[in-house]
């Protein structure tokens, strides 16, 4: 029964992760820790395997023309990995409370800017498409800086990869939302791979726990990619904004010591 | 290629998990940790555990493989700029692994 529960938790994380361009860790870590009473280190290790499965399912089985912008992903990944390296070296300089507040500020800003950008769109503009080839990423400076910050925060807090990158790619760099989520799925896999190897070599990954989750996440992510092609931009955008606000509030409360 | 490796990784994980479950029933969780190639207990490990461990490792190496395939594709197209970017990402990944282990 527990394996079924782990599998279904993975499916949920996989669907949400693929649709919103997140690795799934933002759902998996609290779910595994709170619902299954796993120690945080074990929950994070299982979550990382789940993140790899999200990336594998979403990227490998994306329909033609609905995949990641690999060139964009690699450019941003340079900054993300550099940020993660800096984060791991600076881990002792910032308190976890300060990091939580910083994450909350970034999340609220992203939510507000995403909402603001959607309202600025002219009424006469053609319907926004989730996927299109007719775009050119802009504001690379901000995009690279945000990616470095995402890498730093994801390494320090275990979250913050896709949750920062997707709204920045969409709202600031003007990448279509579907392309942004697919590209984020590609990138979070790369970021998670490093952590996965480290946890693996430390003996922190337990296959009997991680595999039901990974199988569920893979199934969910594959379904999520299919679902994404049938959703409206406004729905995905609204879900992303809601998630940013929820996560921002959670991290702020944690940073203030109220949670 | 990515689909093949993803499927192979899934198959290994599923086969190992089902085999372990059928052979030993539901273990006292969390169960044994994934086996490392440098682990002295490697040879004594259950074949199902080895299967599961191999599947997880395949998934862990898949992102780097994607970047490597992108690098080879860019080199084949003589797109030196993007090839350099892909190479930098691979080097950063290798450095990150070493830094995290320290």
C-alpha cells in the first residue's frame, strides 16, 4: 500500500512539474517529509531522483515542436551551475532565515511581474500560444542573473530552480510559456544530476523508496507534457502565479520563524 | 537516444523493484541504499538491488548525456559558438560534482 501511495504522490508531482516547468521537488520534499514521515535528507534524496524522472519524462517524450529550446537552456545553465557552485561555497554565510526571506521576495516579484505582463498585453494582440517558433529571447542580462540566483537558491534551499526560471523566461525574456516550461524541465534535470550523484555516492538514495516515486513521476510527467499541449496559456499562467504566491508565503513564514 | 536511455533506465528500475519485492516481500523501509561501484559489498549485493541502482545511475547520467549529444551535434554542424557553450556546461557539471563531494 505504501508503494502505491508513493507512486501516486510521484504521479501528482510529475504532472504538476511537467505543466509548470518545475522539477517536482517543491511538492515532493514536503510531501515525503510530512505525509510519509521521511527524514529530510532521505526525502530530499528521493525527491532528486523524482526530479530526474520529471526531466527524463518531459524532455524525452515531448511531442515534436513542443520541446525545450536547447540553445537557450545551455546558455542559462552556465549561469545556473555557476550560481549553484557559488551557493555551495557560500552556504555558511547566510542564515536559513535570510535565505527563506530572499526566496520569498523573488517569488513575490516573479508572481507580480508575470501578472503585470499579462495585463499589459494589448486586446488586439493575437491569442498567445504556449508553443511557437516565432520568438527571440530578450534581456539576457536579467535572464542570466536570475538563473544564477536560481542555481544558488536551489542548492541552498533544495527548491527554486524552475520556480524562478520559468517566470523569468516567460515574463522577462519573452519566451513562450510552453517553451519556457519545457526548457526549464531540461535545465532542472542537469542541475539535479549533480546532486543525485553526490547523494548516490554518499549512500543516501534508497531504491525501494525512490523508485516507486520515480516511476510515478515519470508517468505523471509524460502525461503532463501531453496535457500541456491542450491547456490555455491563461490557465498555466494562473497556476504558476498561484504557486509562486503560495511558495513565497511559505518561505516568508519560515524565514520569520513562524512556520 | 534520450528516449532509449530513459526507457532502459525505467525498465531496470521496474525489473529490479519488482524482483526485490517478489523475492523478499515488503522490506523494512527505507531498505538497503543504492550500491556504489566502489562499494566493497558490490559483489555481495542482490542482483535486483544492482538492477535498481543501475537504473538510477542511468537517469543521473542522462542529463549530461543530453548535453554531450548537443555538443556533438553542434560540432557536426560546425556551430563552434554553441559547441563551446555546451562544453562549458559539461565542465561546470564535472566541477560541481567534485565540489559537492568535498
